[in-house]
C-alpha cells in the first residue's frame, strides 16, 4: 500500500475538526450546568438547532465514520512503530474512545429516534448519575485529549499559531474541567427533581444491547483486520528482496522496500528532525538525495508546495514522503539528537518568527583602549560595563542574547505588545548612555580615552529559538534580517557621530514622538532603497505633546573623509550614510572609534565668518 495521498490526509483533518467542534459545543453545554439545569437545557436547544439539522447530522455522522477509517489507514501504512510518545498516546486514545462512546450514542440518539426516549438533559443526567458518571467522565477526557493533541501538532508548525498558542492551550485545559464541574452540579440537581422513574420495554433493552454489540464488533473487527494486514505485510516484505540505503555519516543499511526515509531514521535510531510527525506540514525532515533521485516518484501536491515555499534546490526531498524502491543515498540536512533510542527529539516547538525589537551595542575606540590598558584593568572594566548593561536591559524587560568582545545584542518583545517592546528598547538605550557617562566619571582618571558607545535599534520579524550542543549546552538565540539591520545601524553611529540610531519602523511602532532627533538615510546591504532612521544626539527624550517635537536640526552630510559640514539651512534633508555590512564582533578603525564627541547642531541663520573660512567650498556626499 502506498503512502496516504494528500486528499485523504485533508479529509481526515477536516472530519476530525467536525468531531472536535461537536465535542466543544457539547462540553460548553456541560459547563453551563454550573449556572443550573435550566441554563443547561436552554443552551441545549440552541445546540440542537444545528447538530440535529440535516447539514449538521450528515456532517457529524459522516465524520464519525470517515475519521476512524482514515486514521486506521494512516496507522496501517506505517512500516515502523517506533514513534514519539505523543503519537503513540494519540493512537491509543483513538482506539479507546469507541469503547465508551458507542454506549452513549446508542443510549441517547438511537434510542431517542426509535423509542422516543427523552433526550433532554434532566432525563439523560438522571440515567447517568451516579452509576455511569465515572465512565462518562473518562469518555469526555479521552475525546478532548485526543482531539487537542491532533490539533496542536497539526498547527504548531504554522507561524500564525505562535501568537494564540497560549490562549488556545489555556482554553483546552479549562473547558474539560468546567464541563466536568457543570456535569456534576446539574446531575445532582436533576437527581433531586420529583419525576416518575423511567421504564424500558424488553424490546428497547434488546435493541440497545444489540446495537452496542454490533457497533463495537464492527469497529474492533476493523482494527483487527488492519492488525492482520500489517502482520501479513511484514511477513511478506521480510521474505522479498532488500535495498541498500546509505545514510551519510550513519552507515549503510539493508532493508525491505516500503518504508519512508523518515521511518528508516526512526527504525535505526538515526538522529533526525520531524516537527509535524511526518505529515508534510513542515520541512524539518528534508534530506539531500545524493544517489537514486531519478528512481524516486515525483513529489506529491503537498510536498511540492512545501518545497516551493522553502525554495528547495534540486534533489532535496521530504524524508516523510519518499518510499524508495531501489538503492538510495541520502544526507540529513537538519539533524537532531535522540533523547532515547526509540524517540526522536524534535526541533524546539517554540521556535518561529516573531515581531521583536533588536538592539545591538558596541564600545567605541576599544581597540585603542585595549592597547593602552593592562589586561587585568581591561577585563575588570569590561566586567563592570557588561554588568551595567545587563541591569539596564533587564530593567526594561529585555533579554541579552549574546556578548561578543566589547559589545552585545539584546531583544525586546518576547513578552508583551510590540509598542511596549519598542518603547522599552529606546528607554533602555537611554539608561545605557547614562551608565557609560557614569563609568567615565568613575574611571576617568584611569582611562586614556573616554568610553563611547554606539547603539542601533530596529523593529521587525526575527526568528527565535534555542540551539544546543554537548560542549556549549543550551542557548536561546535570535537571528534574521532584523538583527542584521540593527547591527548596521550600530555601525552607522560612527559615521554620523551619534550614540544612538533608531530605525523609523521602531519609532512608528512606539506611537510616540522624540525630541532632538536627526533624520538619516542609511543604505542597507541587500536592499535597493535606503532605510530611514533617526539619530539621537543625547539621551532620548519624549515630546511633551503631539506636535511639540523640536524643529529638526539641519541635515548633516558626511563626505569620504568623515568630516562633517552643515547643510544648507533652507533645505531640510536627511543624512545619507553608506555603510558596509560588518560582523557583530567587529569594531571600527581607531580613527573612526576615536572620533570626537558629537557637537550640538548649528543654529539656523547665517554662518559666521569663521564657519565660512573653514568650510570647504564643494560638499561631497558619500555614496549611498
């Protein structure tokens, strides 16, 4: 039997969502019992309006038949049952559900249809409480846990899921708890109602028992057929020919054809990544086919769509979607360590893209300073510097991701709104500038040069997650274009003689105005248009009210020599700065680092004679 096609997977997912939606409305109805049986009955009338209609009935019972059938088909197509514990748990829960569910369906919907048995909540609760309360509670937990596991692992590889994952998990935990409480409260109330006892005819009892036996026999007989099919298939494949599969870095294996490459990884305990569990919803299990790619079947619709999305090169395939029939050689592209011999460690579930504000900061003139200081004094100064920086970042809810030489990178927005994160980053930058000024006062007599710092801040999408190795342990990291732009903004501070350069995007996200800023145009490597940013000549200060920003200073242009010259006053222009991309750990040259402190911008009006005599006649912009 070949792999499950994409349409069968979609049908299984859609039918599962129908069943989960029915369970959610049913459990909400249970939870309303906390307010009393009367509220429970009123909500049931609303719920019956949909699920007892023709569309609701057809969707519900079709899903009730289709979902278990395709789930069993999916399980039967496995060629190895070495799998993560959560997949094994989901399969086990799915097999246990019919054992409790059949009695409930037959006792309510079937008996109500054929014998006009009362299906109202007060009647059903009296039948269930207290003798059948435990089995019904177990059924509720089985159904809900099975559905939530499937939904969570189906959606967790999607970027949008990261934004509402926590509220989703909270609701997933609270709903069954509230449903059990409501069930108990309403059942006790129904038990105290003065109603005549229900009587059942012999034919009704006989029909109930027959329907329960038939339904359970049909389902578990189907399960037995699939088990027999798997057993016969294993006997057959072990007596047929073998193929040779070479796993680069993990040896050569001879095995029978039919397994997916991902199942081969699991069978032989080869470290691998598989975020979605082999459902072609992520690309973490992708491999490079070094030999035998021409003998593999072409990618299916889902695999082809995912490979196009990640711009995969030729011969890159998803390990969960290829079943080699001939010899093959593959190389794992995203490997993970195995936590146990039978379980694959999947990539960090919390990894993904998030809107963050990134700060990159670096000490100026550190190379010149290190040449004139004793090693012990220099290390002591760095320890004090980083201690002050860490306190400033933590005080505003940020996280330092990396220290590198004389600089660091911090991120804001891991928790909280983007506007608050951008505001916190700018406020932290102000505290950092004040801390550097305090260090200059403290160490001024011992330093040949005053400490200066350059800070770049940018807001955008960044990839967050964690990496782990045996030598370095586990570390949280942030990577992406946002980090690169923040690094280049930090490099631009040397050219414009400003301690702080903040991108326009960060200023816009804050929703606030700041005084004393100078508009900049900074070319970013890899972008055609320059990036708009703002330089701060001193500690950032909020404008007192809208429209209260100070008049921007005349734009300052930088030429190839690095000297500054006031631009023409009547024409407001932004500084245009061209910078090369620099690594985070790189410091500027000594000449750049030892640049003088920024001077206040010249006042508007005519230049003095001294200014005219010293200013060059022709101003040249540095290329953008």
